[in-house]
């Protein structure tokens, strides 16, 4: 397949994706029916959630037409397997968007799709098993990046561009067909999924993107010429996706949470907690992904020594360690301790209140009695003054001087 065919397929994928996404966006943002409560109709919300199907249709249609025209005769089986496997996981993701499926079922379908890819590519059994496991791992790692507006679309665009370059440099232009159409499709869909997102990739678009990149990387590595460091260069292209998965697994293991229960503990979520905006989190993560992608591409092209890959890997490890220090989970709410008084009966509570009131009234010192006043009976406290409502009043604090000195001071003032 020549470069002109790759360019034509990419342009076709771009126009198809833009046209379909624009139509889906127009329907999703259409004013709701007045009789329906809420801001949008249910079908509009479903379109926003499954908007990634437009990118899948754009990329799949352009790639399928190119295969039908004989653009990849030298590797038609490999490219056809790539497209078929990606279509299977995309259909599974679309069903999951409409009705959530169990994790075991999704993993089983992904393993079957990966097995189909490696069988049609004609890989040896040992290499095929490793490639299938790698495809399933990277597919789910990239799908987990779809947790913020525009994040997976931008990171996938950069990663697919790296795969396209590696395929062209390695002398496998047929394997560059799907990465080329994927770059164009994601570029056409990026405007709709950028913050604030009008459409979302959803499980269909996320799994299709992850599977297409993972399977393309595995087949490009298998078809790499001898002497190239493809074993180290191509896995580096998935550094950010694998770093996000490692961050999530480590943090959930520390917090004793289920690794399968999705919460707000991914890269963009932690960046948001340090006051980074949603577009800023997508830009920072994309720049982070661009460093290992560029380094891996240069290593694959024999322009850099494989030891240079240690720099982005070390930076990624440091970034994951720094993100782990950002709290991702809210502290558990603790109930206030229950005291013994809360379990007492109402009669005992009222008696305790009366006892406390009488004790407080006895503890308040009585004011000096006026001349001629009748003293209280022995053994009885002075009667406390009360308001018209019957509540006891608190007398002014004592001056600390004897009564005789106070009377003399008053006579002098008069």
C-alpha cells in the first residue's frame, strides 16, 4: 500500500466521522419535548453517551473500503483481523453503554477478539499467546483513560500517530492503514468530546480505540525488521495508559477497595483535586504521553539508543508516586459516640434535668438580704429569683467586698 492510499483513507475517515458526529450532536442538543421532565430527552442522553459509535463507523468504513479496493493485498489477513477484532469489541462496548454487562463477559469477548487477530496474522503459538494477553491488557488500560472530557481522544491521537510512524518506518505500510484512519477519526471527533463534551466516546469508542492501537502495536512488533529494538520501543507507546492503571490498582489496594469498582481516582481526577482544570488535565496528560511516544518512535527508527527509554519511564514512575500522595478518597464518616444518657428513659431524663436545675440554683450565691428581711429557715437554701415565666434568673456576680463595706461606700456616694 502506498502513501497516497493511506492519505486517502485518512481523509475519508475524517470526513465520515465529522459528518456523523455533527448529525449526532445536532440530535443530542435538540430542545427537549415540553412534556418530558428534565433538560433533554432520554434518546438525546443515549446519543451523547454512545457518540463514540460515530468515530467507530468513520474509521471502520474508511478502512473497510480500502481493504475492499485491494489497498492491503500484501497483509489483507492481518488488517482484516484487526478491523474484525476492533469491530467486535466496539459492538460489545455499545451494548455495555445501553445495558451494563458483567466484567467476565467483556473479558471473554476481548480474549476471543484478540485470538482472532493473532490467528489471522499467522503468529506462532507462543508469540500469539503473549500478543493476545498484551492486546487485552492495553485495551482495558486505554479504555480506563476515558474518565475526562477529551482525555482519551487526545492521548489516542498522539499514540496512533506514533504507531503510524513506526509502521511506515518499519516497512509495513499495510499495517499503517488502521492507525492512519484512527488518527483522522479521532481528530474529527476531538472537537465534540473536548470540554464541555457534547458527545462522549463511551465504552464503544474507548474499547475500539484501545483495541485498535494495542493490536496494531502487537502486529507491527511482530513484523518489525531484525535489528530494531521493537521489543522496547512499541510497549513504551502505552506508558501513560499503563501508568493510569497502575495508579488505580495501587491506590485501591492501599485503601482496601475493589479493583473492579470504578471511582474518582484516575490521573485527571487527582489533577482536578490540585485545582487543575478539565482541559488542563487533558493537555498535561497528552503532553505526558507524547514524551514516551516520541522517544519510542525514535528508538524504533534507530535514531536513539534503547537506553533513552529509561528517561520517560523514570519520569512516569516519579509522576505516579507524586499522584499517589494526592488523596483520592474521602475519609469515612464516623457516627457520633452514643452515651448512656441517650439510652435512658424520658422519665429518668426529666428527673436528671430537675436535679441539675436544683443543683445549679443551690450553687448560685444568694444576694445580701435587705434590712428587716426574714431569714430562711435553717438547712434550707435561699429561694432563687424567678422571672414571670418561672425560669430562674442568674444574679450579678459578687463584688468580693463585705456587706458592711458596700453599705459604707453607698452612704459616702449619697
